[in-house]
C-alpha cells in the first residue's frame, strides 16, 4: 500500500511559492502510483522553478536560467514536462495557470540508445569472477538477468523470492507506475537463477531477519542502485572498458538483440514494459544503422576501388 508523501522536510518557502504543493505530490505517489525516484525527480524540477521565481524574472528567461544551471536540452525538456504536469494539476483544482500555455519544451534531437554488445557482455561476465563461489554466481546471475530479461535496475533490486515461479518459469516484475508484468525465463536464465537460489543465496544471507529480496549484496541485504552501479564500474575497469557500463545499456542490448534475431516489436514492447509501441520502435533505427555499417564494411561498392570505377564510368 502506498504511503503518504513525506512533506516534513519540504522547505517552507517552496511550499508557499507553489500552490497545491503537498496535494500534487500526494497525487503523484498515491493516485498515479509514481515511484519514489520519479516523485523526487518532480520535486527537484519544481524546486528549480521555485528558486527561479524568487528572482522575479520574466517567464521567458527561465530557459536561460536552466542553461545557467548547466542543464542540457534533454534535461530542460524534462523540467518543462514536470512543470506542465504540475500546472495541469493546479488547473484541475480551479487555479488558472498561464505557465501551462507559455512553457514549451525545447526541441531535443532524438538520440539512439547505446547498446551493450554480446562481446562486451562476455567480457563483463569474465570480469565479474571472484574467488568466493557464492558471490561469483550472484554476479553472473545479476548480469545474465539484466541482459537476458531487459529489466530496469530499479525492477531488479525490488525483486523478491516469491516473484520467481520455478514451475511456470517466469518472474513477476513491478515496473513504472506500479504496473506488473511477467517476464518469461529462457532456459539458460532459468537454470542459473535456480542454481543461484539453491546454492549461492543461502550463503549470502546475513544473520538476524532474513531478507525476502531475490538478489543480495555482500552484506546479505537487498542491493541498492548504488550497489549495482559500483559492481558494474568495478567490472568495467577489469574488463578494460574506457568508462563504466551504464545499467540501461543491458536493456537496450537485450531489445536490439531480440529485434535482430527476428522478434516482433509487440513482443519486445511487452517484455520491456513500454506503454507505447513508439518507444520500442527506436530500436529499429539501431538495427538499421548496424545494417548500414555492415553494407559499408562488406559491400563491393563500398571500397575506394569500386568508387573509382564508378567515377571513371561517368555515373
């Protein structure tokens, strides 16, 4: 059951400057079912706007203000989206908000997701080896689950033991907006998950009250997002990567691999928990680019010699 939004640490100034402050966040969490991370993101965006209006500047100057705060176009678009959601809520309460009509998100150039390649995944898997057999199996299972299921890190760390059905071979995941979905297990993922639960997890449980969490950190507790980031950063260094592998690259890699393997968009949409098929369609651009590179690398007309023949032929 959702808890009431904790407003005890909200700055009094901010609450006074923006009407329906408490009501809005209560609605986000308890009516719309937004995650705590999403609620906090809205709060940061609204606090930024509250800071801006204390300077009594014109609304059009808010864009320059965001730039001065170091926000890129994509981050600015997110802030504007948060504000528009807030002002729509205010209007639903009978308060007319001119900002709703005047605040428009900046144009953002669509960027393709950076995927994790299969060979990169294999290097990470080797890099996650540790002397402790239980931790090694935990590390491998974590990586295989991220790459094999395409789930988000927030979904992985919130998994409980009873979310896994060994008889039906699926895992129940709680996604964005508190939406549940069932992720089917491939034979490889099912096998390592069963092995981890029976052989490794009991050795990772700490004393006292046992955790219900499916995955456990080195202290025997539910892992945090920071734990996953720290593990990936460490393994990335061992694997020889120039920068840490972002957790979301597993999700992108999973979707792209499925699409290249012949899976249809609708199936990938269901697996990833996308509310709109348009979100899933971005992966078609990734595979199209990969195809273009393959043609460029291997087609006989792509080399300089062929280029010269075409020019000589006057084409």
